[in-house]
C-alpha cells in the first residue's frame, strides 16, 4: 500500500518545509492550503499550512503523524502559495516567515498546556508539598487545569517549577491543546415562540400576561418593531425600544414565550445606503485614462505621474469600474497613514459595500472576516482598500492592482522578515493573476520612474490640477540670514509669522511641518556639554515636555526629565534642535487667540486618534496644525492655505543615499496640502541652505531635474535603481564578537564579489536595544544574476553559522534595503 505524506509550512523560521505522515483517507481529504495542527519538537503543537501531498518519505527523520485537520476547504489558494514561494526566494527568508506575515493571527491556533491528573494509580499524597497538594486536590474537583488556573490557585506567577515537580512525582500529566482564536461575532435575536403562532394562542398569551404588564409591553414592542422594520429583531434593539431591562426579556425567554437565536455578523459592515455615480472626468483625466488603457495593452505595469490634486483617484475609480464589470477583483494599496476616512468614504460612496478595508488597526477577528470575504469572492470584497499586508489576502481573480503613493518607503517592511516591498511584490502578484498594476504618485520613486523611462513600465502623465487650481507658490526663507539680522522669534522667521498672521486673518488654516516629534531632540548641559544618553542605544534622549520625560525613539526607554546635569550637577540645561512639541508651544505663544493642535506618533495612538485630529481640522476646529510626515498623505483640506516647513535641513542631511530624493518627495507632498481650492496656496520653507539643488527643484516643482541629478549620483556611486543591493546586518550584545563576525563575513563576501562589497560599517546608531550593529552592503550590477548572487550569499551564510563563535550573532538579510 502506498504511504502518503504532506509537506507543511510551520510559522517559525525553519529553512525547509516539514514532512508528516498521513493516512490514505486523510490524503483524499487534504488539499494544499488547508490548515493542519502538527506536533513539533518535544511537546509543541503548531498550526501549519499544507503545501504539498506526496508519497516520498523524508530521509533525515521519521515522519510523525499529524495532530488534527483544521479546515474542510483550503483557506490559502494556489496563487498565494506561489506568491509566498516567490517572496521567500526573493527576500531570502523562510516560508514560515511569510506564513506568519500573511495569515491573520486569528487563523493561527493557540496551543495551551492542559494539566490533568494521572489516572494510573493514586499516589501517596504525603510526598506532596503544600503547593503541590493544592493543585493535586483541585484536580479532584476539575478534570483539567490550565496554567493560568494554577497561577490563580497558588496566587503566584512562577508556577512552572511546581508543575514540573508534580510531573516528576507522577501526580499529573500535561498535554498541549489547541483552540481557535477567531470567534465569529454572533448577534442575539428574539422572536415569538412558534407555539403562539396562531391568533388564538396569542390571545391567550396576552391575557395571561395582563398580570405582568412589563412583559406584555415588551411583547407588544416586539410586534410593532417587526411590523415596522420587517427584519429580525435584535435583543439589544428590543431592550432599547421597550425600555425594558434585560432581565424582563430573559424572563420571557425562560418562560418559552420568546425564542432567542443567533445570526453570525461581520464586525465591519458598510451601512451606507445608495451609491452615487462616479464623477465625469475632465479632458486631462480623460486623456490620462485612455493612455493608461493603451499602456496596459503593451505593459502589465504602468506608472501614472500626476501632480497633487490632479484627480488621480477619479481616474483609478474609472479603471476600477471597468474591472468590476468584468467580474474581477481589485486591490487598492496605500501606505498605512494615507488610508484615511476621507478616501474610504469617497470609494464607499461609489462602490458601496463592495469595498473592504484592511489595515493594521483592525483586530484579528476583523482581519479574519475580510480574509474570508475575499476568499469566498464575496460581494463585500470586490475592492480591497488596504495597507502593505493586504497583498497577502486570498484573491482568486484579481484584475487590477493600484499602488497609490507608490514612492512611499513604508511599503517596505523593515522588521521582521519577510522584508518585502509591497509595491514590488504586488507587481509579482499581478503577474500571477495576469492582472494589471498601476503605480501612482505625484513624486514617483526613482526606481519606478527609471523603469518607465526604460520602457519596462508604461508611462502616463497628468500635470494639471483639477479645476485649474494653481500649484502653490513656494518660497524659500534663509534662516541663517534671518538669525544674523535678528529676525527670528524662536524657530519662526518674520516671513513665516507675516504669512501666518495674514492667513489667519483671512480665516484660513495653516499646517506646520516638522519631521521630528518631541520637544527638543537633544538636551545638553550648558556647562560641561553632557547630553543624557539612552542606556540601551547609542543615541541621545529626546525631551518630551508634555510628560516631562526623556525618551528614546529607538527602544522606547524613558526617564523623568533631569533638573541638573548628571555629569557636573549644573542646573543650566539647554535644548538644541526642536521637535513638534516645541513648535506647538511656540505657536501657542505667538498666536494666543488661535486653536493649535499637534499630530504625531504621540498624539495619534489608539484606533481613532488620527481620525479625530483630521476631522477636527476638516471642521475647522483647528486653526494651526503642527505635525510630522503623518500629515503629508492623501489629505484634502479645503481651507488650508499656508504650509510652513520649519526646517528643511535635517531631512536633507540625513545619512542615507535616498535622503535627497525623500526630502524632495516629502516637501512636495506637504506643499500639496496647501490651497486645494481656487485660492492659490502658499508654502514657506525655512532653511540654512536655500541654494541647495533639492530646494531649488522643490520650489520650481521640477521633478525631472531632481530625477536627472539624483540618477547621476546613483550611477556614480553604484546605488539603486542602477545597481541592486542587499544589506546584511549583524547584531550582538558583545561589541568584539560582532566586530570579528562582520569582518569574517565581509571577507568571505569579498572573495566572491570583490569590490562590490562595502563595509562592515557601524550604522549612525551603532547600538540599539543593547545590541551592537554592523552593516555590510553588496552592490549587484544589473547584468549579474540575482539568483546566483543570492545562492553565493546563502552558502557564505551557512558556513558562517557553522562557526561556533558566530552562532549567537543575529544575521539579517535585507534585499532591496530601504
Ligand atoms: P489626487 O489623488 O491626484 O491628489 P484627487 O483625486 O484627490 O487628486 O482630486 C482632488 C480633488 O478634486 C478632490 O476633491 C476630487 O474630488 C476633485 N476632483 C478630481 N477629479 C474630479 C472630477 N472629474 N470631477 C469633480 N471633482 C473632481
Ligand atoms: Zn554638566
Ligand atoms: Zn534606546
């Protein structure tokens, strides 16, 4: 008889798939993409995904049996498994890494240790210590206990030693049990019990209830509610409408007068009613739409370069309409922070409940529901509007992927693996579905623009703002000169104050951009120059005035603000540089009559933190908003006329080869928030270096000049998009260890790649969370095989891991690092 096996993906970083043995009937039932619980290691049980079913016994080990089959049909489809495989290969990680990123955690079962009494023979209770006896005795009353029960019984945290001793004394045994994390949301409804369906029976009932007027009221309310809405009546609704307590309703249910039942509900539901028709495009948009369609005939990927407020979204909407009418699904990708209520509402107005939203603030249950709706090709998920991780949803027939704000670096996952770029991965996803991909931006990434110029992508431009709204007038303010002439008040030049005063007087709103949060990044002693440092990282702590704290933005360490210098005891503490909090403070002092708010990581925590500030700005409850790059994205504020960039220099001087490109993108995107109506917006950029080429290019809105100049640098210094690159980071808590290890690694790489290896080099922040870091960079010429390059790296990596001293060094491979 043939023996059957399955290869499964387990959500841990294992290099290979793992093989388990299955019976013939299990082999008939199982399909790739189903979940199976499997034992792993000594006592662990993991949720795994079936990758393949076959007849080949593993050579290195005996295949174990599976624990349990968890699905009746696959929850991951073949196209997804193909994408997972591509991600694992391209981004040099394991399938387990991809699985963990791809599946909502609600699908990954929790396993929990269950403690039961050993039933072989009663033991001599006198050998048990007091705490052991308590547990043993509890098991006389309860058939099993979980670890947290033991914690409660003993009233202490560390109970594992007790459990261990009980096992040794053969008093108990433990096993792992799995349970599903996802819980469908059930809503409770009531109806009249069928016994009272006839008029006669009902009459008798009502007579009976005349002695219980409250119950009678509830019943009558139920009738009127169902007559009115012609829908099932929720218990909550009935309680509300009849103003009866739950206990009265419960009494009716207990008596058998009412019957309660449950209906499974999606947690997120679109409640809007009618949809509106899509907008009529103007001639520029119409032309862009035609060009995109033409480009798609020869290119599966097309770049739409459209200035801010040119109406790109409306062009996308027309394309979406087309694809939906062919019965295909659409994925609309946006960076997390651009997924605003404004855009969601706009799409829902057009497409109603066909729009599903997917982002990180969703709970695991909400994510499972979106997943299932996409998997079942439900009408509720024809368009998925989502952030980075929505590329992992189980689409079965995608027709179009839109990547809006395609230049955004947040599309790249930084940590943990898979370190994938959602834009680049979505192009592969589109190919798997034979779908089209449209990348859109007002400030395209050099990568995409370069690909378009090379004719690898189709290319379409939309260079006019909708309704002929003028591009904002951008003015550079030399704060060096202003300082010399004593025309600065704090961080505000006289020009900025003038423009702000004017704008406020006209009743318009202002956005001030400062790309650092906190009060002032660096606190320094005026006497000895000492700056408080994070104990875990090589960075100075940032002062947050609101909480009177010093905080580390890398590891979250915080301490109370110092009153005197830790080194010399001097009470004169100075703050250098500045963050959003300090700007907010200064604005409040300068413009006492106006309402000032701040938007940064600190003020937008919580599910609706961000939304609240945006709504307040929209409703003009805020006159001046101070914020970080959070406020650059996808927002459309009618009444904002002035944008101030407090300091352009700290972005430009950031030590990264993309710093100039990013500064350009950031400044133009922030500028795009100014003057979205007939009145021309104004942008003031304060800088010590107004002659910087990037600032000149921003002020004249010359994307092409920026592109050409930056591309020259990229050619000269062998950077992407001209060369590909892979960054290898080594981390260890011992400095010498990481030093030796990284030298060994770089030397081995040099033997293969020669001059194309840079480093090892300590990053600007050499220690984070008590780990010392070293980076090695490999530059890969376009004509060199990427697959062969990776093979060589993996070989070196394997030899590295075989060196005993290096085994504890953590190695991170980052392909196309950002
Ligand atoms: P972008 O995405 O290019 O920044 P949007 O699509 O947000 O631009 O458009 C900017 C503004 O112009 C929005 O308020 C939008 O509703 C409006 N708009 C764009 N195209 C049209 C159109 N064809 N008809 C009516 N309003 C439009
Ligand atoms: Zn000092
Ligand atoms: Zn730190």
